[in-house]
């Protein structure tokens, strides 16, 4: 690592926010110093609780992140926020507007907010976001909130980097539960039904309970037959006797702060559960394995491509297009150049 | 290795809420391949500089139509300096009387863009400033 | 309006003409563009004939001036009876400076005042609040307490002039200060005449000078409507404004639709409060923009009157014809003015003002040529006023009523704008109404999209703006700019500090406490506790602060 990168790292670890911002940029840009910086940072990571916040557009994620960060600050915790928005596939640019709803956090030295664009492929997003999490972790932020637009695979990737994933729903967006469409339900450790003062909030809660396989009556109080015995006692959300975790459903009104501290408490309880059951280590193991696999894949591919004769790759592709060979045979032949 | 993106903060300091120009410019910069962090209206100089620092932007674009530019711009530039962010390119757009343009440039504002500026002109200016 | 057989004949004659004369002419001289559009991007045909207005029913769709549905105007004699009010918006610096300007204007024969407030006042901050840094007196006069209002109105005949106040978020408080200042001089509130803009919905949609979230904001508006209905018979409690929506980049159809939809939302909120439609509807007034596209703007104003009349009568069951009449103030378009060759703006303003007059406005403000450069100077404001006087006295357009009524093009445009507005009403209703649509960013996104499209057209040269992307001149503008009292800020802050020191602070605290309690109770009209606090010399910042505490501050979602 060169001197300036070394100085940046020292400053970052000493709490210099400008250095922190610079290091994040170097990593996002995949600059030459990036991997050396990350290697050097790694020893300082592993302390933060990483919380993914995802949900469809319009569910009020940014406002909820703002409120949640405030709730953590009230408990004396430092908070890093990563707000991810999509890169335009046409121009490669991005409009990152999440800070607008986080103005309450301005001026607080215990908070650091960074907006990130997805930049290219979904895998790339997971890489950069995962690495930026590591940087904030090394900089000493105790809770890291990663906000993403819940539209599919990207969220599942980011969830693999989080200890706790909160899926945000809101009534009145057309479908009762938007996450069904996006297929991100499985990743939820906690559901937040935000904008709970709106009409239809109870229906959203009900729909989520039914998906969890719970009878609806218990939580909403509707249609309960008076006096009739409950055939099956409803399980309480949270840790179960069999060691599993039943995702709780928390109503919130992020704009007013209602339910936000309860949500924070559920997130904390989930961390306690993970640590008690070995889930924390399992998630870290999975994340580390995924990381190493990805780095190996990237490096092996780069090494292989570098060792190919000039034009070899393009000629092989052309041959496949002409149907002279097939992609599998072609790949096998290219592999013979492996260093 | 990914391409280095130009990052721009677009902010409206002061109280005026006329955000049409700020939004049009933000979109045009996005369409020119830049990453635009939009902070919205009613930003204090402190909020703007803090966001510029955290987001590590190359450019800060300020939109002011209320006439308060001679009070707000010096403060923002002073705060950027205090953070060691002298290298950040500061641009101002809005209703800026001619007689204020030179004093703003003396302060360190790199470009002043009045009504009628084409978005292409702003894109080019940023590219040149950031490259140079 | 036309005989069916004759319309068929006209259609076939037009088809014939297109395929012979037009084609021949085009082969020699192609048209300048492949498609012609209005400023709002709507297609304009080569020619309009009775076939384009074949479905128009004169009695149903146009009627006579002063009669339902008021397409041709709200007065039976139009400008032959009374010219439109030439109401020029003014205000800058301290209350003293603006008071002097008003006295001058009245001495010149103006009968209506129009007060512009500075940014801190518009946001409910006192002049010395930290948020107000650099903003004092820039876009209007600073009013932080009743003491400022007393100076501002000193010596003005409040029982004779009507006063229009452009204030929205803190409208109730500023209005209370006006009432209190008048009553201190022995002028009862019943005789006070004027208008407060008080249109908070368009702030969420376009101008962004909101304070509280939409629902409590709407409650405050209804409080003022109710108070006005009961106690202020000569006051217009709201001016429902499309002006700012258009300035933010909306098309003519969007301006029309979003403004009228806001109007319907206020009507429904007042009905929900228990007011009867004919009690309050006659004193709802409107404020539209007049932009560059001459005929489109005229058609927009005509369509506005027709839609309002039909909806108030048919949907809300109004019986009083005054409830059906849409009365409007108009202002020429600020964003259409250029910083390049600013003198040319005089011509733009003249054309826009002419459109406003041909559209049948009741009141008009003409912009000054230097507004793209700075605050208007006195000379520029005078030329703007003279422009209206030339139209009124010299051009002859005020001699007959709705002179463009019956123009095939204008009637077809009027119809089309009504249809487009109705389409927007349906889309807003499908989202659950105006406030849910605002919260979902519907109007904001539509406007941002139109604004971006417009800028793109200018950048690519598809649309010509003289002096900006064509006919450019390198000569720097030579426009003298407004000078303000350099000691104004100190004088204003000194007065504010004196007020805070000399008033009965225990009484102020008690009044503010009662205001807070009233705000927490949805059933209490806030006008009375606000008046009480104002009279105790509580400042604008203190009163707004109490309401911010109870209602919260609105943070808008951002849509591009």
C-alpha cells in the first residue's frame, strides 16, 4: 500500500470523516489501492450489527431509516447508513435522493450517511455494498443500516451481507404485500408495516400473517368467534422453542416515530437470538465464504483472460455464434490456457 | 476495474422552494452519466458541507433564486475550506445579478449559471473542471 | 352548433383541399416543421373549421357572458362596465419602505394593494431566526409581529382599499395581524376587504413553501374559510393558485387540472366541516398563469370557468350563481422571461397580458422586464403597469366581450383542455384524492417530467427562445437594479427585540399555551387563539413554532 493510502487508513481509524468518505470512494471506484485498503481494514471489522432495510418504492424506507437511526442515537449507538439507489441502465448515471428524508440526522457526528448507486451488475452491487459495510464497520459504527429498493435479486444479495433484514411494507400501494411480487419475503427477519395510520394497514398485517401460516384472528382481533376455544394456540413472534425465528410484524409510522423504538427493540432481540443460537456465526461464515468465492472467481477469471492469446476470446465467441462449436466445449478449450 | 464516476451534490440553500431548475439540472447530469446526490430544499450551509463531505463529491451545485446568494455562498465556501475540501468545484445557478458574479468568483465559485443556460453547457463545464 | 350535413360538406372540402392545394403548396415550399405543437406539447392542426367544433352546443357549452357556464366571462358587460383590476404585487425590505411604496401607489390612483412578504415570513420565521440568514427583505417585506404590521399599514385607508396578501403556510397568523392592526385603529373586521392566498395544496405540489404536513395544513385553511364565512363578509379567504404550478414546469392542462382539483378538495373539506356550499363558494377565488402560447392560454382560462361552473352546480349542488362563477387573478409568466436581452421581455409580457385580457381575467399583474436578473426596479415595474394601460385604453380589445369566442381554433382548444383536465381528475380520484396523490408524488412527478421535456426541447433547439438559443446578442444587459436600505435589517431586528422586551411575556406564554391546546383539538377553530396571541404581540416565529410542535414539519418526498 502506498503512503497516501496508508495515511488515509490511519486517519479513518482515528475517526476522520473525510478520510472515511475518501476510502469509500476508492473502493466504489475499484481503484488500484482498493484491495490493499480492504485487507488492512479487515482486522478492525466484525463489531458492527448490519441491518438491511428493503421494500418496494413508496413504502417509506428512507423515512424509516431516518427514524430508526434516531432511535439508535437516543440509545447512544453510532450509526452508519448506506442508501442504495439504482444506476440508470441508459446513461450509467444515478439520482440519489434518499438524504432528503434523512435531514434530521444532519449535524450529528455519531451518524455517517453515504448514498450509493448500483453501478452495473447486481453482483457488483453486492461487492461494493459489502465492502462499504466493512469500511463503516472498521470506522467504528456500531449499527449499519443498508437501505435498498426491494425489487429482487439485489436485495437477496445484500441480505447475505446483513445480520438482520427488515422488509418494509405499506398499505395502499396496490398489492396487499408488495414483497410477494419481488420474491424477497424469504429474506425477512422482521416485517415493518409502515404508514400504519393509513387505511388498509390491518389488511397488510393480516396478509403477512397468513403467509406465515398463522390464523389471522390473533393479532388483528377481527372476526374472533366469541367464546369459541382457539383450536391452535398462536405462536408468539421471535425465537421459537425449536430454535427457529418467527419474523415479527411491527407497525410503524416513521414520519411520527410511532412504533420505531419497538422495531429497534426487535432488531436488537434478533441479534441476541442470532448470537445465542449460533446464527450469527453461521451468517458470518456464509458471508465470508461468499466473499472468498467471489474474489476467487474474479481473480481466476481475470488471470485466465490475461493468459489468453490476443483475440482468442472474441474468435471463440464468433465460433459459437456460427454454431461451429458450443459454449461448453468452447469454455473447456479456453480453460486449457489456465496459468 | 470500473470507471470513475463524477459525483455531484445538488442542493438548495436558504428558504426558497423553487426547485424546478435544481431538478432539471440533476436529471440532466444523471443523463450525462454522473451520480447526483440531491439534498432537496431548505438546506443550511452546514448541512450542505456535511453532505458534500460524506458523499465525497467532486462538485457542489447550489441553486438560489431568492437573492440570498451573497450571504449563503461565502459561508458554504468557508465551511468547505475548513474541512480541507478546497478542491471541490462549487457552481451556483439561479437569479444572480451581473454585479455579483465577479465577487462570487473571487470567493472561489468556479461557475455561475443564470437563466437560459443550457444543461449541456453545465455538463461540459463540470467535465472540464473535474478532468482538469 | 352546425348542421350535420354542412359539417360533412366541410369535412370533404377540407380533405379535398389537403390533397390538392396543400399538397401542391408543400411540394414547392415544405412546412417549417413536420409537426406543430403548443407550448405544452399538444398537436396543432394546420387549420380549424366548424368540423373541429361540430359537437359544440352554444347554449350548453358557451352561453352568454355572466350566465352559466360562464365560458364567455363572469360579467354581463365585461370590460365595457369595468376594466380588470391592475394589481401590482409589491413589497421589499422593512415595513417602513413598503409602506412608503404603497402610499405612493395609492397617490397614483391605484385602489388595491398587493403585499409580497419576504422568505422568512413566508416560512413563519422571525427575521432574526438562524434559518433566515441572508433572506431578509429580499423577495418582499418582513413581518415578524403585529408591530411590523402596524408600521406596514400605517396611514393606509383600510376601510377603503382592498388588500391582497401572498401568504400561505402562515396565512392565518398574518391575516390575524392585519385584522388586529385594523381593529386597533378602530376599523371593524366586517368592513375589511381583500384576499389571502392561503392555498397550501399548491405549495406541496409546486412552490414548496409548506410548513406542516398536508392534513393539519388543510385544517388551518378550513379554519380560515369558516372564520371568514362567519366574521369577514368582504374577504376572499383563498386564492386557489395555478400560477406556481405552471412556473414549476407544468403544461397548461396540468395547471388547469391540478388547480381545479385543489379547488374541489377545499370545497370538500369545507363541506365536511359543515359549511353550506353557497355560504363559502362565492368567495373562493383563483389565480392563473399566462404563459407564451397565446391561444392555449386564452382557452385555458375559458375552460377553467366552464369546468368550475359545471362541477359546482352538478357535483356539489350549488344553487347561488355566484358559487358557479370562477373569478380569477392572472399574472404573466415569470419563467418565460430571459436574462438575455431583458428589454425583449417587455414584448413577452405584453403578449401574455393580452392573452389574459382576451381570456377574461378580473385582475392582472404584469411582470417587470428585469425579473430574470433581480428584484424589479421601480422603472421596470412602471413599464409593466403601462403595458396593461396600453392594452386597456389603446388596443380596442376591451370594447367587446370574449372577442375570440367562436374561433374554431380557440373553441377546439378550450374543449380539448377541458377533456385533458377531466382525465387528470379521474387519475387523481383513482389515487384516492388530491392529498394521497400529493403524498404519492403524482402531481410533482408529472410536473417534473414536463419541465424536463421543455428544457430538453430548448437545449436541442426544437423550441426557440429568442435571445437564448436563437438571435443571440453578446451585448451585456444595461438594466438599473433596485437598491435597498442597507440599514433595514438592523432596524427590523431592533424593532423585533423591542417588542419581545416590552410586551407582557406572561400573557404571551399563556396565549401560546392556549393555542397549542387548541391545535391538539381538531374541533377548535384556530383563528381565535391565533388572534389572541397576535394581539399579545407573540411573534410569527413563536406562533408558527407552537403549531410546528403540534403538527410536525412536513418533509417532502422527492420526485424527478
